[in-house]
């Protein structure tokens, strides 16, 4: 999905969210006041906070998609992480307020003085649950399509609102059946769930703000994609880091050291384009190439510096030398003028007695 379509999707979902929340505020507040439900009135306040959170989503998304400039050469994607942290904080505060209010009602036993909720409150709570759960699915689907952390956080605001409405509904029904304490107990349970969601959003956002690597599955897929490119003899390292919702990749490759600089650059360019085309979330891919002959020479140099050569080091060196021999066989010629000398050095090192 291109940038224009992504922006249109975010704005469309956000405007829908604001309209829905504004209507629910009126419905729940009116039903709560007329039906004598304190829980439903609190639920209306929760919906009001969702309007503000959606405004943050719009602002955060717009700022994060600004182009690079002289003071931000890597872009502004991390602004969306900041927006997600703000939304997670709002979500956590909402949960704490709901939970603390429920605890105080139980401690003070103020629930005993609640008026019997009317049937109107049940209808309003059911309507709220259905609408907010539907909004959750619409928003989370859009968040995944555009890979937006702030929109994902806003989706969980919708679900937390649906859950608070479930608590309100349970409290109303049980209160009408002689169990008024059910209302504050439900608020406490929902509070714990909301705090868990807030923590998950915090965790994900902070990881993306401190250059956390991609998941192992993504890194492995990148490696597999690199191996498809002709001219790549070996992969030295693949490093990734999250930059907001985007990914930066640094790759070190081994190529045949006998080819020209122009050809080596062409291989690097093809790998670069392959990675960025195969992984839309990759914003930039940096490629560094080294001659594969250097891979064996570096290994032998490391071994020669040690007074005691470990079996693990020997095995690694043997594998490198085997790769060189295989490559030489495929090319029907000697890979490097120094290949024979490297092999001889390895044999000499292996035959030397170790010193305890």
C-alpha cells in the first residue's frame, strides 16, 4: 500500500472513530443518568477519552510520515512511537481510575446506596458493547494494513471501552438481581486487563525507540532472500533495528575477491533492491561486501594468534576452507592464489602441540 492510500485509511478510520464515540457519549451518559447507573456514566467518560486519543493518532501519524530533512536525516517514524506511548498512558490511567473507583466503592460499601438501574441502562450497555467491539476490529485491521502502532493502540482503546461496557452490563444485571457489589468488582477485573494491554503497548513502543532488532523469523527470511542472489558466496552478518514502524538493515556479504569493484557493487545493489522490494517495512538497506578469500584469511589469522587452538575454532576454519574448495571446484579454477598457502597454514596450526 502506497503512502497516499495509507494516509487515507488512517484518516477514514479515525474520523469514523470520532463520530462513533461522540454518539456513544450521548447515549451512555443519557442512559446512565436516566437509568441511575453510575457505571454507565463512567463508561461515557471513558468514551470521551477515546475521542482525544483518536486526535493524537491523527497528529502522530501525520508527523511520523513527514519526509527526511536536514535535522532528521533518518525520518520521523519514531514520533508514532511517542504517540503510542501517550495513548498507552491514557489507557493505563483510565484503567487505574476504574479500578480505584471500584476498590473505594467496595471499601466504603457505597454500592449499597446505588439506586436500582433501569432497563434503559441494559439496552445502552449492549449497544455500546456491539459498536465498540466492531470498531476494534475495523481499527485493528487498518492498523495492521498500514503498520501503525498508534492506530493499534487506538484499537485497544475501543476494546477496553467494550470491556468496560461489559462490566457495566454485568453490574447492572446483577444489581437488579440483588448483588450491587458486582458493579465495582467488574470494574476492578477490567482494570487489570486494561493495564496488561497498556504494558504490552509500552513494551512494543519502547523496543522500537531503542533500536531493538526484528524478530528472528524476519531476520531468517532476509537471509533466505539474500541467498537467492547470484554472486553472493556467503553471509557474514545481518543486523536489523526498528525505527518506529520501519526497519533498517545492515548486511555484510562475501563475494569472489577476483571480480571487479564494479561487479561487486552490482551484486550489492541487487541484494539491496531485492531486500527492499521483498520487505515493504524496510526503509533502508546498507550492504558491505568483502572478498570471500578474506573470510578464510581472517579465520587463520585468529587461529595463529592463539597459543591454544580450540576444537571449535578448528572446525570453523575447516568449514571455511571447505567452502573455498567447493567454490574453486565450481569455477574450475583456483579461487585464490593464496588458497593453497591458507590450507597449508591450517594444517601446520592443527599439527602443532597445544600448550597447557
